[in-house]
């Protein structure tokens, strides 16, 4: 997806300005992916695969919004780092799942 | 990590330059980084709820699957389209803010606000239906499954309730052997549903207030909105609210049967 | 009190009129309550936080009096529960978490990096108001009858069964959490974007590295506890039960979500204190911190690993054994960066010129007490030991060693160190040293017996206990009285010094740092011109790449510069004692 950047006339602003065309294209993709998600939910691929597909599509949509609507792709590296850290840190939080998945591995009396 | 110039530009003093900043470039970047840092806190805020959802759905997959049929996919899907479109119009509002086009900014902000109200309206209709079906958690909760001998009647939360001590207090993942009434676990689904969509709706309301304030400031030509940054920051917030819904929608409305 | 003998390089105050400082340019209430000056906000925080500390200390006093007798003589069980909850809530959420960042951090960070203010001054003021509102709500809950759940609010007791003012307290904590987040956001953006020219990351004082890491932890962790506590409120008020086992909910999930923040929270409490210790030790050893980059990266390591160990609070409450093993191993690893810091501080003092001022005494106390606290944490991190030691006074002693012997001692040391900068006055050094000694003795007498009695089996949060534990409790309570005196003395002389303390010059300690190059107290805009930094951090008189004297000769406020200034003044016929900062 290409976009042109223009430098606005106002001084001191070296901000990249994403063109409206980019926004409309991304929007079309988002709607398409949404339709795909709904469609995929009606096809039974086995629970695990269905979940994987749904979450993958959701992640792709989120990345599109972050990169283009939120202009992270054309922003500074610091912005990008912060955007990434937020989502990565969720992984630490989801390490809690480890507890739930291992509770029943070996039945130790009283534990 | 840019190195800023020590002298101040006496001749190019942008009226929007705050006293603590050296130049507009530094100021703009600071605002964007600051807003993103705030959004990181929001990610962790919602993230904890997604964690709770993941755990409970993993433990009670059948209950969640069955209970989610009471949600209206059409309403949810429409709301998704509404929010995605509002994200587009918000991005356009930010573009016109950068282009310093006041009337187009106002137009797109106005449309975004209208879409937001539309979202809330559909949500209200959905919730009202839940209320009528007695699916709101609490003393009035009643859950029936067609064709099975499920529990009828409310589950009380007062301390007097005798909790049937299950054979094992461990929650097992994924097969559930915890001996609890079906309706109690369905109530868990609806608690999560209301907590998460409720928190999301609260954020939508805040978004409306912020966008509304910007709209009126533009209307009355308040000097702060000559500058595009407030609209851009509102835009970042709004896109985040959209992202939360992007995840909420499939998780609640499109649970696959296994 | 006699005049303070300054360390070498210390610059006395100049006589005569000075320009208005941030304290004196206006005295109206409006200009204080609506200020956006980070220095004034720091002072506002100092007042609110001190009030909270005193109230939390009052609760501690009640606990310790009660525990002198095995069968409870002062408080009923219900009131005792409310008392230790009040102590925990006020001390953790309203004192330890905000204390250093909101007071010394707010005050010093812009000065240390050569900025005029924080990135978002109005957000800073908002954070103080949020803190105050949250604090008032929590205090109202205490006054209206209190909470008896313990500061950890475990479910389902807190969410279903407790009859105390849980919701009000939790809402107060929730709001204070947002105050903390606001401060964190402000510091992160300020440190990234507002450093003076030439102030690269590796020229920053370690105080800044510590606060940067603390702010990242705040931003990543606080929202999780915020939503967790909000869910408890929602469960109480709206019956949306997520943690209620009667609905298939899991109380352990509450603990996971609660400790996911509350463990990193202890690093929020200790890291700023460690940053202060680095500053004090460098200054009063007249040496660059040994292994500067190791200390800087160890802060980051603590921040990252600190998020991976929360399960060590839950070894015996029902989480899986395998998860316990992983958390135990990680808890051992997280001790390593802290140990690195301790070694580096000790190495800094070796062959330095050590000057035992009051801040230095607090810093030395920190090193000893924090080490003991940290090592006892390793005992608790061992799964088998923890089965015996968990929920006993051993745990209580461990965290008080790190939180009081560590964080609070660092806070006091920092207050003493920067007091001249904040107020323009010196505190009385003799009394300060005495108070440091008294609080050190009192602290050890209070908490060392608690290790013993905990190991012997005394559970925490109980006020009835077998008679054979009484001797340890009595020793501990006696120590607490001494500790109270040790805290009371600074309270008195700090207030005294505001009016009667000797006036301080811009750099009474002869320290290196941008904050020492402006007047004491600083003018409202901090610096008349933003400095350009060409020297390394802690460029004291020892070997550097460029040679210390070379680095320092153009740095105002130092001995070399003072001599230059004096020489120039004599030539030009200016009065002596002209502060170099102007």
C-alpha cells in the first residue's frame, strides 16, 4: 500500500500527512476482513482452527488500524516501540494461562 | 532522542508552543508519545478482562457456546461496521485538521459522533433485550436451555448460599468437571459480556464527550483548535476504542462450535 | 545549631537580595492550588504524602501496642483487622508508591535533565488532585467504619462477604492509581524528549534511569490492578461476579490479576530509592558510580523481570505446582540485578573520599538493610521454605526490611540531600545524624525479632498468639517506639529549618548535577538559559576519559569553576561569593 506524503505549509510541522486515499483503501480491507470473520464462523473447521482464524483476522485488522489510521507506520520509532510494547506486555499477563493449563497435570494430594 | 537547540526562536513563536517546550517538533512528538503511553495503559486495562475471558471460556466451552447464541450477531456485526466507519471518518477529521480545513474537520467529527450514538443505540437495544430475558447477572438472573433440565430460578449471591463444594477446587482446562449449576456458569458468561461491553461503551461515551468538546471548540473558533494536535490525540483514542471492539466482536458473538 | 561544615567544593549562600524563587514569587492560595510548576506540585505532594504517612504510622502504632499482649487488650478482633488493613492500604497505595516519584521525582527530574518543566504540567497538577481525592475517599472509608479485608482484598471475602466499606476504599485506590499513571506518563515523555542538549542517555544521573524504569512499570502494571479492583467493586454493587466460586468463578484469578501489578509495585517503591542512593553515594564518595552502565541496565532488568515473578505470592494458595516452580526460579533471578547495584555502590566507595553526612548515613543504612531484606526474600522464594514461612511474621519482617529499611530510608536520605535545593535552607546536621542513628536502631529492634517469631510460627494478621511469642512482640513494639522517635525528630527539624535553618547556596554539597547549577531554591523557570551538557555523569575528581579537571572547568557550581569565578570577580571588581549559577 503506497501513500504519498506531503509537508503541510505550516512551519515547525514536519509531520507526515497520510492521504485520504490510503484511509479509504484500508477501510475497504477492514470491512472485507470483517465479512471474512463472520463467514468463517459459519464454516466448522474444528473449534481450535476456527478460533485461530478469527483471532488472526482480528490481529490483522488491529495492525491495519494501528499502522495506518493511527499513523504508526509513518510516525517516529519511539511511537512504534510504545505501540509494540503495549501489545507484547499482554503476553506476560497471559502467562497466567500457564497456571490453568498445568493445574491438572499430576494429581498431588493436598496441593 | 533528538538533540534540541538551546536558543529559543524568538522570531517564529508559534502561539501554540507551550512554555516547557523548545519548538513545535518537540511538542508534537511529546504529545503523540504521551497519548500512546496512555493507550498502553488502556491496552493493559482491557487486556486483563480479555485474560479473564480466555480463562473462563477455556474452562467452560460448552456453556459459553450455548450462552452466546442469545447474542444478536446482526446487531454485533452492524455495530462493527458502524465503528469501523467511524474510525474512517475520524481519520478524515484528523487529516482535515492537519490541512487546517475547519469546516471539513467539523463535518467529519460530526459524522463520527453520529456513528458513535448509533453504536450506543444498537447496544442499548441489545442490552434491553438481555434485561427482558433475565440475562442480566444478579438476583434477577434466570437461564433456561431448551431441551435440557437446566436450572430455573435465580442464583443468590448472599453469604447464606450454600456453595456446593465441588470434588476438586481446581478449575480444569479444557474439560470441565466442576459440579456447578449450568445457569451459574452462564451467569459468568453474561457477567463478562456486560463487564467488557460495558467498559467499552463507557469508553465510547468518553469519546463522544471529547469529540463533542472539540466540535464545539471548532464551532466557536477557540484558539486551541487552530492546532491539529488535540484532534489527532482524540483520533488515536478513538481508533483504540475501535480496536477493542475488533476483538470483542468475534470473541463474544462468533464463538465456533467444536 | 553550629554552622554546617561543607564538604569540599560546597558553595555557601551569598549574602544579600536574591531574585524571587519558585516559592516566593507569589503567596496566594490560587497560585499554589492552581500551579503548574513541577516544583510547587512536588511540595503539595510532600504535604499530602506526609499526612498519609502519619496516619498509616498511627495505625502501625495501634497494631504494635495491641501486640504487646497475647490476648488482645486494646482492640477487638474486628477492629484489629481494620487496623492492619488501614496500615497496609495507606502505606502501600498512598505512601510507598507515590512518595519518591511524586515528591523528589517531580522536583528533581526537570532540573536534572535541564528542562523548564515536565512535558505535561497540567497533567501533573491533575495527578496531585487525583491523589488527594483518592486519599480522601480511602480515609472516609476508614472513618466510616473501616475495611477488614487486608490490603490485598482477596476474594471472595472482599467481593461477597465483607461488610466493611470495601467499595469506597477501592474506588479511592482506583483514583490514586490514575494519579500514579499520570505521573508515569509525564516522566516517560519528559525523559525521552526534554533532555538538555548534550544530555545523552548515558550522561543521565542514575536517579533518572531509576525513575524512567519506575514509570514504565507504573504504566504497564497499574491498569491491571485498577481493573481488578474495579471488578471487585462491580461484583459488590452490581453482582457481576467474576471471582465468585458460586458462579464458577476462580478466586485465584483475582490473585493472579492483583499480584501482576502488586509485585511490580514493590519495584515501583524501591527503584526510585535506589536511584537516590546512587546519587548520594556518588556525591559523598566524590567518585563516579562504579559500573554506571551496569547499574543503569540493572534497573531495566529489575523492571522486566519484576513482571515475571508475581506467582511467588501464591505458592500456597492454589496455583499449579509447575507454575510455582517457574515463578520460584524467576524470583531467584530477579534478585541478581539488585545485588549488582549493591556491589557497585560498595565499589564506588572503595578509595573514594567518604564524607559521612546525614544523607550518606541513610544511604549506608539502606545498603545494609536492603541486603538483609533481599536475602530473606530468597528464603521466601524457595517453594519448600515458603510452605512453612508464608503468612507468618517472617514475610512481614522481609517486606518491612525492604520497604522501610530500603525505600523509606532512601526517601529520607533523598529529602535530606535535596532539602537545601527545595527550601533554600540547611537542616541541622547534628540532629540529622542523631535521628538517622536512632531510626536505624529502632528499625532493627522492631523488625529483627519479627524474623524470629515468624520462623517460630507466629501467623500474620493475628492479634491472639501463644504466650511464648510475647517476648519477641514486646521487643518489636519497643523498637517501634524508638523508630517513631527517629522519624519524629526530622519532622520537627525540617519544619524548624524552614524559618531558622541556615540559608543554603546553590551547591552546598559540591555535587555534580544540573540541579546544583541553579539557585537554591530554584527560580520558577529552573534555568535562565538551558545548559549544554559536555561532561559525563558523576564527573567527580577521579579518572575519566578526558580528565576530571578538564571536564569540570567549564561547569558552573564546582570547585574549579568557583575559583575561576572568584579570580574573575577580583579582576573585575565584583563582590566575592557570587554564586556561579547566575
